[in-house]
C-alpha cells in the first residue's frame, strides 16, 4: 500500500526532450482523486492531488498538496496517512520547497527541503530528528511532486516513439536520483465511469527483488490529450499487485477527451 502511495506522487511518465508547451497542461484549481486496490479485488485506500496558485518569499508559485490514506479493513491492519507538498515556480516549474509528512504503519517522517536552484543546493530539515543538512543537487533538480507537473508540460506526443527512454534528475529525502522510464506505445483503456480513453503507456524502471518482480514491474497510463492526466498505475509485486485508478477530477485546463459508450 505505502509503495503505491509513493508511486502516485513520484511517477511522471512524460517526455522532457522538447521545450515546454505554450498552453501548459494544468492550472490553478486542478484536482484528482484515485482509488487504490490490492490484486484487483480489495480496496486499499485513496489519494488526491490538488493545485493552487500561491506566493512563496515574493515569488509566484504553484502549491501542490498530495494526500494518501488507507480505508476500510486494511487501515486497521496497516494504517497509512501521507501528505506531500511542493512549491514550484509558475514559469520554469522548478521547485523551491518540498514537504514530506508521512505515517505508514507507525513509520514516520517529517522532512522539509528548501532548494537553491541557482547554486544547486538543498537544505534538508529533518524535523523528526531535528537535523539540518546541505546537499549538492543536480541543475534544475525536481522533487517527487514537482516532477509530475514539470514533465506534463514537456510532453510532445508527436516526438514519442515506441521504445523511447526518458530520463530525469530527481531529489528524494537527501539523495539525487536518476529517474528513467520506457515508452511502450498507446492503448485504449476503460476508466472508472465506464468510458474509454485513448492513453499513452509508460514503464518506469524499478529495482527488481524483494518488492517488485522485475525492472519493468510498474506501468502508468496517461491521457493522450493536452491535460496528460494520469489514468491508472499498476505495480506487479513479488506477491500480488497494487493498482491506482482515477475516479474523480475537476478544474482541468483542457477538455477531457473520452470515447462515450452507447
């Protein structure tokens, strides 16, 4: 369960090989809700993503809040309550601040990161342990939430080819990560309301072993339109599978193109 909550806020399967689109893929007020299930049958929890315009130290920013929590019987066995926040520039979409406050079955973290994008530094404040560290970062580093929005604005569908690999530098906790994924092609999938949607499919590379079956155990589907909405995420685990499906949304910048069934 906690792995899929992390995936929801981390994965942004989008191509950054081309400059930012003129129109952009999102706006103030955008909101998504996902339902999560284990092995396709058991409801595991919910997650939401909310975008709001804000001001941080005199700079206009987008403030995104991601929440994830367990529901039903599972929360009595393994309770999860996660909150992720990112403040990123409205134009460049590079982050200035990132907050991770989680409680996953009693495993807690409370981390706040301030990014110095000019000097490529990150001030990591671990509030749980009351420590502060300065870490070197890669240029134009992204956090695990800003990545999603930064790369949505970079997707150029016309340039994607089956088998393409996409790479990005991301900062998580106190480390730089090389994020890489593959584009297998297009697929039409049925969403929660019963309608079909044309989607682009991506497979992020993960470490095979105790949690995942193999390197390509994750699959993400996003809409083949100007919004680049995440429709579904599936993770094939060593035991069973986890899945997150988009069930509700509002505040989209562009029309949501669906194939309405008779």
